[in-house]
C-alpha cells in the first residue's frame, strides 16, 4: 500500500439531464444507453489500478457506473458524496434559473430550498479529510458538481473555485500530492483521450 493518499474521482455516465443541462441533484435518474457505454469504456482504465477502498454515492447513476466497471461489490455506499441538493433548482437549466435570478449560476446561487455551497463544501471537506488520512488509493464514484467542490477542498481552495474545473461524464480525475502539496495529478481522463498513457503517469509508486 502506498504511504500517501491518492483519490480517483469518477463521475457517473451520461443521463438524460446531463444532455439537456438540467440540474439533477438528488433526482434519481438512470444512465442513458450511451452513459452505460461510457462506463464500460472507462472500465479498463480503472481495472489497471488496485484500489484500497471504493466509495460510491447512493444515487442510481453513480451506483450503476460503479457496477459496470466491476467495483460495486467492494463499495461503501456513502450519502456524504451525493450530488448537491439543488432544491427548487432541480430539473432547471442555468438559463431557466437566470430568468428568475439575474446572472444566476450554481456557484453564486441562490439555491432556494437546497444546499448552499458552504453546505456542500462541508460534506466534501469531511470526506477529503477522512481520505487524506488513509494511505492508499480510493475510487470515488459521484457527481459533477460534488466532485468539483470535493477537489477544491482537497486543494484547500474556496469551493467556488470549482467553477473552473469542468468535468465530463464518465471522466476520471486523480488527486494526490506533489512535493508535499495537495495536487491534481490528472483531470478529465477518458478512454478516447490518451487515458492509457495518463493512467500510469500520475506519480504512482
């Protein structure tokens, strides 16, 4: 087991609402057929790494992605890594919310009857702190906005910095450290963009 923590972030595959740009949140959407294909395509990248632990959101789209890549039987289902609760924004696009609140985006809100960005960051920070103290590699199957906020908390940044971390469906990202500092070791790795080369590159022992 490596003597430092490494976290592989895996966003779930495509859903109907990821296609339309609707905010899914806790709405329990299944993967589309293409989303299932995306998960199958990324499976060899994950199979090349031995994971010391697997953590998965309880929402169906994350669980199905984890199942397709063959890691669900080893997974801890953790409500802390669920997607941002968007409250009244659930099912709405950014454009629809901006028609209600001028200049609206999820990072600045508001999120009526949902979680604030500080709420999401607190959840993410608890998970990050737990994993930072657990040497070895963790596979974390979750959701776009949660994983972007999680990354900010791993790096010690303001949670709104997640707006700069675009994350594709079924993409793999690797967090670890560099010269003693928390670092992004790989981002948005997929089967069709050089994943094979990136998989072994992020300073693995």
